[in-house]
C-alpha cells in the first residue's frame, strides 16, 4: 500500500506521461484500485482543457481505469508580487467560472464513458500584516 503523495513535474517541453497523482489501494479482498489525478494551477495555459486532453484522453483511456480526479487550484487575492506575471493569467478564470467550465468538460467525457471528478480549490491570499514588523 502506498501512503505518500508524489507530484511529478513536467520535464521541459515533453508532455507528462504519468499523472500528477496516482492513488493506489487494495481492498480487504486484495483487489487493487488505482485512481489517477491531474493538478493544474489557475495560471496554467491549459487549466480548462487539460481535464479532457490530459486526464481524460491520455490517462483514463489507458490501463489506469476510466475514473479520475482533476484538481484546479485558483490563486487570486492581492498578495501577489507586482512583477509576478502569473497574476494576470490566473485572473482569467474566477473560481465559479472555472468550476462551471470544468464540469462541462467532465460531462462531455462522461458521454464517452470517462468519469472525471472535478475539484476547484481556492488558494487566494490577501495581504496581511507585515511579519517583518512583528
């Protein structure tokens, strides 16, 4: 039984050949269960389309089964560094709109026998007290 989470970064321009998350468990009868997952940040160019292109067609049409989890992490708020280009990219997708778009892609996959569970995490941060002054 594996108990550690392993996130595999993309290497250069080569598309990922294994999912970011791969949960493996055994039932009490010894049967193996594997659930792949893909994680994208809201600034990623393919945050909306990777649920189908990567999780659906690459991982769930192969030996990993037909059900997986897609996690999109939304980063908003005003705690960004002024020179961080990811802020503008992240602002393209509000959490509710991101959730709606991903559920639409998941419905399309379901019509093809693929189950993609959607999770949108809101990791927005607001400026707080300056800890250097504490």
